[in-house]
C-alpha cells in the first residue's frame, strides 16, 4: 500500500502540487490523468524518492521511501529514461540486475522478442517507441511490488499497447501496486481500477472520479425542428452536437431525472446510447477540473 500525506512541492514561486493526500492499495491499477505541465511527472518523481518533497510524506506499507522500501521493490519508469550513448538493452539488463537481483531474464528476452528488438544494438539507434518497449521489458522482468509508469503508452503501436496492458494486469494480479500516468484518456478508460486528476496543483481523488464517471449518460434525441443548445441549459451537459433535427448529448445525472427533463422538450424519439471509451472519463475530468460544458 502507498500512502501520500500532505504532499506539496513547487519550483521557485510556482506551486506544482498542493496538499496531496492519497492511498493506493495492493493489486490496484491507478490512472493518473492531467495535461502536460499538470504535475504528473513531478508527482511520480516525488513518490518514487527521486525528488524530495518540500512538505508531506510518502509511506510504503507504513514506512518512508528512504527507510521502508528496498530498491528491488520499487521501479519507476520516467517519460524519458536516461541511458549512456552506446548502451544496449543487454547492457541495461546487466546494470539493473545489480539493483534487482530477482530480475527474470526469461521474461526480458520474451518481451524483447515480442517487440522484435535487438538486445545488442545501441538504444540510441532505436525510435522513442522502441526504447520505451525496451525499458518496459525490463520493468516486467523486474515485476516489482510498486510499479510507477510515466506516459507509458507514448510511442507504442496498437499491438504493443494491448500487450503492455495485459502484462500490467498480470503484475497487478500478483499483488503489485501500479500507478500509470497518461494524457491519452482513451488509453486508460476501462483499463485502470481507479482514476485521479491533477489540475492546478490540486488532486481530484479516485472515489470522486469514479462517482462522476458512473453518472455520465449519453442520448440521441430527434425533434420536429432543429434543436438548439439553449434547450438543454438545465442539464449538466459535457458535450452537444447536432445533425439536422437530431441532437447527441453527454450529460451527468440520474437517468430517471435526465429522461424526465428531456421529455419536457417534447422530442419525437429519445435513445440512450452506449458511451464510447474515454467519453465518460473525459466528461468527469472536465467537470471536476472546472472545465465547464464541452460544446
């Protein structure tokens, strides 16, 4: 279990994180969402011990990072991991083995093979996506108790993304805590157990995100005349579009109440639609982050 208590940090006079409190349990995959510059990378660096917070503490099973977590229990993969010029992934494997004695070479070789990557070529000759897959292979070979991943989907092709998600689930099933950041909402939708948003140095907690996501509803409504967005001002709406006399809306609320309000508009047809991956997550994120209606 990871506990974050009163975590605050700034760069100069610019606050990046302010009084962050969070608990992440075993076997949990937590999605960390935020636009570029929202503090995702800083948050992961702070809880991994790479940076020392100005205020607050991070506890792993009740103990501070520097005291309670053996290095082989924690792995942090930053957005742009460091490597020396000329270093191959095999070189990295040997280096990481000194810090993670239990690293599984068979898993590493398997993952590199899936990705079609040379273990002996210099990482500098790889594309960003290829380098990302090489480091991901190391992460899964280590299979730590605490796995922190910053923008892990960046540069991965669709097949690599699906393979990555499967391996993350396997790691979590064995009891690991996984925190993964991304600005790509569609990648996290339906994949993580919980979500949180970083916005304006503030944290929107998982339980609040889950509640908001569960309240998102999508409808397609047909009218006798062309509809106007002004007709829906009484609803908590996050998206509106129209094609002729048909409006499609994404709203927040209880289904019975929302449908009753739509009936008052005297539509010809009201059809509730399935919400596409990422839509309810986006709506919840915008509402909680103060983004207003998405029109």
